[in-house]
C-alpha cells in the first residue's frame, strides 16, 4: 500500500531505502512483517537494476556447476574476491531464480521449455538467464513492483530521499528524509532501529555513465558520514560499450551482443581486441574498456559491429538496444554503433558480512551500495543482479530472527535546510571524476581530485551536493592510496599489480579526509606518464 509520509506512525517497522532489485526483493521476503519502503523515484523508475540488459548469472544448465561459476568470479576479481562469498552466492542462485519465477518474472525459455541461457564475457559456460534478450532488468523490476504494490505489509513511500543516517550510541536511530527534487522542503525525521540501505551505486558521479540520476552515491555517503566502514571504493567498473548518442545517462549496448558474435572495430574497420587478449571481445570488462578507451584516445574511434553477427535479426533479439539506436537515427542492423566506456557498476560500497550487516548496529546494506567481497577488483558479467537477490534474501532472514527494539526518540532539534544544488559544482565534480578517477588514472590527477572533492564537501551548501562530494572523495582517495593497477583500477604511473597489495580496502570517511589533508599540505608533482597503447 502507498501512504503519505506525514501519516506514518511511530512504529517498529523495518525501513528499506531504495526501490531497486535489492530493496524490492528484501521487502517481499520480509512479508508479512511490516516494512516501510522508501523510493526516491516512482517505483520502477530510477533504479539501475531496471536498466540491466544482461541478465542474471546462475549455473542451472546441464554440465554447469556453482563451483565453476564461483571459479570464474574469482578469476575475474584479480586476487581479492572472497572465495567463500563467491561460492555461497553461486550455490544460492538456483533458489533465487525460482523465487523470481514465482513473482512472475518471464525468463526466456528454449523450445523444450527449459530456461534459456546465454554466455557473457569471462564466463566459462552459458549460464545467463535473460528476458527477451536484453530486457531482464526492466522485466524483473516490473514484476517485483507489482508484487510489492499488492503486498499489504509493505508501506510504500515514493518521492523521498534519505539524506542522513541518524545514530545513537553507535547504533541506528533513524533517517532524515527530504522530498526528492525540493531542496527547500522541510526535512522529516523517521525513527527506526532497523534500516536496510539499497540505494544503488555511484555512476552519476561521472560525466559519462549508464546509470540513472538517482545513482549518485547517497547511500554510500550517509553510511560513511555515520561512521560506517567502506570497502573497496576505488574499484569502479566501466562498461566498454555505452552508446555515444549525446544522452545522459548513455544508453547501453549489452555485453550479450558480443556473446552473440558482435565485434569491436575502430574507425578504420580494424578488430583491435584480438591483439590485446586471447578472449578478444569476451575478455574481462576492464581489459575491453581500456582497449576501447585507447582507440578513442588515439583518435581512431570505437564501434560495436553487429552487422554480420545479427543483421536483420537485431531488432528481435535485442529490442532495447535497437530502440536506443533507432531513436538516435541509427540502424544497428546496417551500421556500426559508436561506443565509449562509461561508469557502470561500483564494486565497492558499504562493507557488509555474509548476512548483509554493516559495521553500524541496526544497518544492513544490499545491492550495489554494499560491498560483500563477491566482485573483487572487477565484477563478472551478470553477477550483480544475482548478488542483489541473494543478499536481499539473507538480510530478510537475518532481520526475521530479531525482535523489534523500541523506536528511538529523535530530538526535535533544528535540522538543516537543503540548499539548491549548484549545477556548476555538480558538473565540475562529474567532469573531474571522469577525467581523473576514470578508466585510466594517475597520481597527479587523483591528488587534484581528492583536494577538490574535500573542499567541495566542506563548502557545499546543498546537502545533496555534499553527499556527492563525500562519495567522490571516498573513491578518489582510495584510488590514490592504491599504488598499483588491479582489475578495473588502472594507474598509468603504477601500471603493474603488486602482490603485497592483493587485499581488500577497508576505510572510513575520517581516514580519507586525512589523505585529503595530507595532499593539501604538499603539492603533487606531475611526472611523465607512459602512454597506454
């Protein structure tokens, strides 16, 4: 049921922030326990999971195993995947797929009625379940949104953002909420002892991204500002094939296209990935993203060519990508698609244990805002939706075993009014992230970004901009600290991996502010950087 937020009683309800896959699935799994579900955008909109084209990885085909799936996950993660976490997620894939089927998700089936599976980059087997080729995310969110709306135990509040996490004696006490898009609105304090953050990723901190506007790092920021431990924030995955047609966010050309034989070419028609990796187009995403980036940087351009692999079948097999291209006046059946790498997925996030518990008592996190250890330095294709449902179910199980504590009594102290976001400041932040904390990084650029984000965090009059700066600072400072290249984190001034650094990052906002302070005290000299061929 949907309620006006002003009618909410003081209660012991579980509060879930986020209307994407993790939030919806967790709310449904908690039924009939009372849940308040807060979504910044109308349900079904504003969630990155709704835009996911690839599908869900699950070892359900004959001859495939969870162990093989976990091994692929570990291999792609570049030495810092938690192997027990990867295996646990892979083993829980089949039951979660059956849950989604029960909620009405129409996964593709073959002629014999079995789930159809496709192959994507760095998977050793065909194990991706899709919906109409490239519509899995939208179909899953639509089915779960409908299920949530008809579940009486779920109280849905749409159009509000959580701008602060309130704590008392180191434990969650509640949230400060504000109407989305209205910086002048009076904030609302909501007492809650059990909060699940499922607010999504950080893609919109970058100038070029495939993520919706809501993916601006708010959950990461409010957890960090409340003292939470943040894991692996430097590891940001850039999807190599965002469609460059002047849209923000950029439409995505799903990896499944390459799984079906589409190739990457430059403006000269040369297939450039074969010389970079034995798997060519199906190499891990970080390698493909750097290959595409290098061609663009060299002035040759980069294109996804499905003319021979799909041709006239393109529209039927991949209707979402087809529609995006046609809307831009381009027919992918007869033309190569212009592409560029775009911020796509954050491997880092709020550090959680195997039950989804954060370092703050009473706070759980699931989906992209969390960091479970499953992805390491480079996420395996289509593992994100799987991780979201697995951990959403685990969080629900963990909460179900708890008795509800009494709600906190939040002080009626004056709360800050939100200044209107400074459009120029937001644009500069996004440009700095793309230029200095993007596909290719170096110490000089990272230091400049860290100093800029720390200053913006201190000086921002808008709470929304301040939270963006906090999230950006966490990523940039951790990238500056990691003086090696590993997975999606590539530094041209430290281009090799360092075996001694094959471990996860655990940090706090206080720690990255110390980095910013140290960089502000001394300039960082620019040194000559090797070219990336």
